[in-house]
């Protein structure tokens, strides 16, 4: 009797589990489908740039599109990477020179700026001083102000002191860090145990030496992550170099060089697309070798306690 009563219940539960499993599989399939579509939206343009860069210019301008080049050619890369030519004559530097300019104009403010941001984040998180909370609140409030609002006043200031038409406005402000980096550093240092820092002070270390020899070594992941993100931000900057470099082409960055190439080679799309690939390749390689740090950079919330 009990078996007859329990049998229908058991069968109903089995059917519900099957329905639940089928719904779960359907939901997973829909999720993967959406992810595949989004991935294609991102990857297809990169593929088109890459495959078109090894086509002849006549094939690129052809009304029919081919997903694979009829004739494989590296003429665009040869013209882009050559040290002479029209670009060298008109702009005082080629794409390699612009790449070097981009590197040193990005690395200097990145390394020093992240170090200074770490100092500020450590001070706000671990040092006791008057108005500490008010200072941090004001610093975070500055993140709400779009950079375009202060662009005119900044340009007038730099022009008055003679910094325009050169790379100083692109480097000097970045040496003082950024509010976003200070915020992340502060959040990370909040998780570093006070006992660790107190032990260093008992051993005779001051505030700066404690930061340098204790806090800095244990916060390497956040420093590397923010350095990578800051470097990419400087590397991809377009508006600021366009505004401050002016016609001083010997300091042109890759982004300004690409815009200049589009003006010089209006119909030579193989050259323009080859230059795009050359400019993208360093960041792609950087991401491949440091992708774990990128993941940490967007997931870090606290220090050793986390």
C-alpha cells in the first residue's frame, strides 16, 4: 500500500527533475549563444583588419569582399615600417618612431603615478591625521567631474607656462597619480593587517620606509594590475596628444600617427590597416602574457585579509 502511494510521488519528482534539467540546459545553451554572438561582434572587426592588411590595395577597394586574400602581400607592412618615405619627410618620424614616443610617454607617468597613488592610498588607509575622511571624500568626488570640463582651463594653463606643442602636459600631470588608483590602493591597504605594520614600526621603520619595505612588497598584485591598466589608458590616449602636441610631429604618438596616415594615404588602405595592426599588436601581446593580472585588476577588493 505504501509503495503504491509513494510510486506516483517518486515518478512526479522524476518528471520535475527532468523538466528542471531540460530548462537548465536550454538556459545554458541560450547563454552560450549570446556569448558567441558577442564574441563574434568583437573578433570579426579584428579579423577584417588583419586579413585586409595582407591584401593588395586593389583587392581592398574591390566591390566584392573576400574573407581570404586572393594574393597574400606584405607591401603595407613594408611601407609602414620603412624609415623613409612620405611619412618621414612630412612628419619627422615614422611609425616606429611614434611607437617609441608612445612607450616613453606612457611608461614614465604610469610607473611614477602608480607609485605616488600607492603612497596616497597607504596614507589614507593606515595613517591617522586630521580630515582624513574629508580628503578622501573630496578625492573621490573629483572622479565625478568629466575631463572635458577642465580641458580648456588646463590648456590655457599649460599654454601660459609654455608647455604646449610638446609632451610635458602628457607626462607631468600623470606623475601625481590619479583618484581612481588612489581609491583602489586605499581599498587594498585597508585589508593589510595593522599588526604587520606595527611590527615594522617597532623595528624602527618610519612611515615611508614601512610603506617601501613592508606595504609595497605585499601589494605587488594591485600595483602590477593598476600599472597595466594605466599603461593601456596612456597608450590609447588620442584627445590629449592631439590637443597638446600640435604640429610638433617628432613627438607624435601612435594614435596621432594613425590619423596622419589616413590623411597622407587616403586611398592606400593596405598601408593604413597595416599601421593599425602594428599599433594593436603590442597591446595584444601584453594582454596574452599578463591576462591574470588584468583579472586581478578588476576583482581586487582588499589586501591580505581577502
